[in-house]
C-alpha cells in the first residue's frame, strides 16, 4: 500500500529562530505519527539549518524549487547537485505560484522534474487548475496537459521515484478547500492517466492533495481512496497543526 506523505511547503516564511522552534515541535511529536511520512520544504537559505536539525530523524526535507540547469552563469538559481549537498530527499516542482507568478511553463516544469531525477532527488510535481478553468469545465484537460509534459519527457516509469500533488489554484491560501469528492475525482483521473501508460506505476504513485488543508478537514480528505497525503502551506507553519494533519492520515 501507499504510505501517506504529509509535506509542509513553508513558502517564503520563517526565520532562523522560528524554524528552530517549528522543527523542535515537529521532532518531538513525530513518533506517534510514524505511520505517515513527514517532510518539510524551507526556503533555500535555511536548508543547512534544516539538515542539521533533522539529520538522524524520520522527517525528510527538500526545497520548493530548483534550476533546470546543471551549473554555470544562472544568477539567482540553485542546482540539483547543490540540493544533494544538503541531502534533500524531495523537491517541489511546478507549484502554481511558480507557474503563475514566475511564468514557469509546462515545458520548463518538465525539465526541472528531469533535473531533479538526474541527481537522484524525488520531484513532487504540482498540478492544478485555476477557478476560471474549473468554471469552464476544463479541469481535467488542464491537469492532463500539465502531467503529459512530464510523461512525454521522462516516461511513466519516472513516477516510481516521484510524487504528484494536486493543488487546485482556487483552494491555495484561500481557506476554500476542495471537497473530498472534488479532490478524489481529480486524483482518480490523474491515476487513470498514469494507468493508461503503466498500471503498476499508477497503483504505486502517491498523489497528494494541497489547498487550505488543515487538521479540521484532513480526516475526510485523507480517507479518500486516491488521496495519499497532503502538501500543506499555511497549516504547516505550526508544529501542532502540522502533526494533527499527519495524525489524520494514520
Ligand atoms: P495552503 O495550505 O496555505 O492553502 O497552501 C497550499 C500550497 O500551496 C502547498 O503547496
């Protein structure tokens, strides 16, 4: 069976001090929720601190982005090999904030996904539709297009070492969560798309839900057949709330 993954995307939040406190709280509360895998995604500059605090624990870590390039004159970018220096297990690629605010295209996201795999870091590929797209009834075609860019470049077997996160853009940071049924529908659709290419890989791939997930709605969401965890924004900035979401998945 698929082990659930509860991942905290801290986005551009935190300080050395707040992160020390947050990690302390997560470490102290991790044992009772050991059935669920935990991971945190700090801003790049805190990666050393996070590695130092989490080494030897069961909590994994990674970053929110990486460069599609290997090295060279790419001011402000961070390469996959550098993430390896900090022993990242995962890296988020194609988050909707990267797509909408920083112009990341399906093609670029696919190349970032490939760059992560090349250095042995598991990408967490984010997909999801905007409210306008949902209202137009094109949710499935949007998600399919985002997924296809990666499948065509890397092949379905790449998902043996990758995770997918379905994050409806209209649910991110809005307090408006997809209903468990709405989320399940899209998760099942994503799994069916993988299964068209390889049913074994499809059955194994973890598909996380993201978008205003918190302890209060996590039980219902995580009970759905194709929801294998959560990618948590705001609610991951508090150890108690983050751990309560994990508990909902146990
Ligand atoms: P919120 O949980 O704050 O809605 O953010 C979700 C998200 O974007 C996680 O990547």
